[in-house]
């Protein structure tokens, strides 16, 4: 019997897949537990509509991420820090501070967990912070750390 899985089933398949199972397994476990539904014409059409809707939503999220990427790459954040006698900075700039400053200066709100940096921002100079907006879209935000005047 063919069934459309409504939930992920270990060693059988993922949600939305059409799988072939024994009749008894389908009647006694899959259908009563709500794990799957029979693969008839009505349910296949429903699955097709759900997949089209999911593709549409994914395309919208990708377009939104690309629009945010364009805005982020035009921005340049400037941080001012105290400098010691030898010209080194006191402390460092964290990705949380970059997130807060970005939100304050531009109004763009991105989850702070999406900010990544290769090196800690402990010295004066320019840094590139990667912002993972989508699985296919990563923006580069330019951050400049300067001494207080």
C-alpha cells in the first residue's frame, strides 16, 4: 500500500514522501497514529498544493534575504574605543555589540546568532563580519574600530 507520510518516520522516510509499506503496517500503525495517509488522488493533490506553497514561501524568503544582503553590504559600522599608551584597544567588540549597533544605526534587525567573525575585534582597524541570512545568502558587513578622539 502506498502512503504519504505526515511525519518523519525513522528508517521509512521524511514528511511529505510517498512510500510503499505492507498493508498490515499501514492499517495497524501508519494510518491510526496519524503518521501517514493513503496515497489516493485527493491526498496526492493536497500534497502537490502543499509542495507548491512551500516552494513559493522558500522563494519569498530567499528574495527577502537577498534584499537585506544588499542593504547590509552598503552599511559600514564605526565603533570607537579607548586606547592605551601603546595604541592598543581596551576590550573587544562582540558580535552582540555589532548586532545592537546595526539595529540602532540602520534599523535592520537580524538575529544576533547569524553574525560570524573569523578573528576577535580587539585591535583598531577594519573587520568583515559575515551575516548568514539564508542557507544560500551570506552578507559581509564592514566594521571599523577606531580610537576615541
